[in-house]
C-alpha cells in the first residue's frame, strides 16, 4: 500500500511538468487517433480505449470538434493517419527499470530523441522485453479523500474489481484487469462514484528504492522524456520516499 502511495505522489508531482495546454492536446490527439484506428471506429462508445482517450481530452478542455476530427482521422474517415505506437525499454540512474510509450509519425526521430534522453541522464536503452517482464498492465481508478470507504469498496468488488486500496493520504484506488476496466468504471459511475482519474496503466511488481543523487537524476530523466512530443507515458519501478521528493523540491 505504501508503495502505491509513493507511486501516486510521484505521478502527481510529475504532472506539473506537462501543464502547457498545447503539449497536452498534442499528446491527447495522438492517443485519440491511435485508439480510433485500433478500434476501427470514430464512435467513442464503441471502443473502451477510445472512450478513455476522449474523456481525458474533454477533461483537458479540448474542443469537441477537435476531438471528433481526431476520432475520424484515426478511423480512416478523413484519409487515415500514419501514427504508430512504439514502446521503449531501458534502465535509468540507480538501475531503475523504465518503460516509455510513444506515438509517432517518424520512428527515426523518436528513437533518436528517446535514446538521447536516456544517455544524457545516465541511463541506457535496452532491447524489447528487457524490463517489460517487471510490469503488469492494470486498470486504475483514483478517488480523493472523503469518499465513503466501505460503500466504494462494496460497489467496486460487486462490479468485478480486483482490489481496492486505501492510500496513506486517505485517497483510494480501485484496481481492475484491463479487460474489465470499462465495465467496472461504468458500474461505479452509475453508483455515484466518479473517479478523479481513471485509465489503464503499467505498474511494477516490485519497487526499487532510489534516493539522493540517483533520485534527482532519475526525475530529471523522466522530465526530459515527458517533454518529448512523441512520448505519451513513462513508467518506472522507482520507490522515492516523500522525504526525498520534498528535499528535491
């Protein structure tokens, strides 16, 4: 439980890096386009991944016509698209495992930019599968402190959730398999529980403690990766204490 809380704290801290609306919209448009292409539809209600992408875009105040165009472009209704998904794996400072999900229209450019971010900050790219075995794909719904713990837990488990975690700060997380994520989320929303954040993500089976200089270098490396336009998500197995995060500011 403590590990998940630290994961959440790091994630929230890192969110400040990506607050520029233009950068957020660029990433979201690519995710919508890829999701629509994968689902072969421009209808968000017909494909869970597309529904998630559209919900995120709406949450970022993206205009509906921009969202609709991205959906149609991905589905091939506006001539198709050339964006592909590429995942990178490697190690960062302190031997921390890192997974980087990208969506790109120029793979050579993306490879060069990701490799540079790794090498500049003391990391190195690995081969496919070098760290992927350390991570699992799970659905996560986050609820802020103040939600009725017993009621949420009962509703979540009844809907088919795998687990419900109460974090150190009083917030809660509902965990699901990727396959059951949409069904569980719909059931919880119908029961009056609207998650603050929801999505399918990667989490490491075991976290590795990283402190002091190594932690500082790792956070700078994550910053550099997340600043790249083609990067959608960065996942690590790092365990950084609250004290270290506060010390680093």
